[in-house]
């Protein structure tokens, strides 16, 4: 499967970002779990924390089935502002 649109997200190692969805997140996957950690606070809130520098994909599937999966290209870098 090829994603039509890939979101981009940048953060530093140790930095966290809370992502909120308008629909329930059913499942998540991380290409390289050594780069980031995902913590589900609720069915609509997921915290991403960068672990070490690198790039990976994070994919979200939604419970309603009406919304296609969303893939984020995550860059964990010492200078996240440079990736914007």
C-alpha cells in the first residue's frame, strides 16, 4: 500500500508531542521502535516521545473504518527546527 499523503513530524530526543485525533485510534505501528515510543492516553490521544536520532514511519489506523490510515514520517533530530 502506498500512502497518498504523509504527514511530517520533527522532534528532539527526549521531546514529546501529544497527538489528538477526532476519531478513535484503533491501532498504531512504528517502523523502528528504537527511535520513538508511543503511549496511548485515550482512544483519541497518543503521546510520541523521541528516543534517539533517526527517521521512521508511524502509522495510525482508525476504529470507524471510514478514515484511511495516516502515516507520519518522524524525524528525531538534535535540531527539529531544521526539518520544518
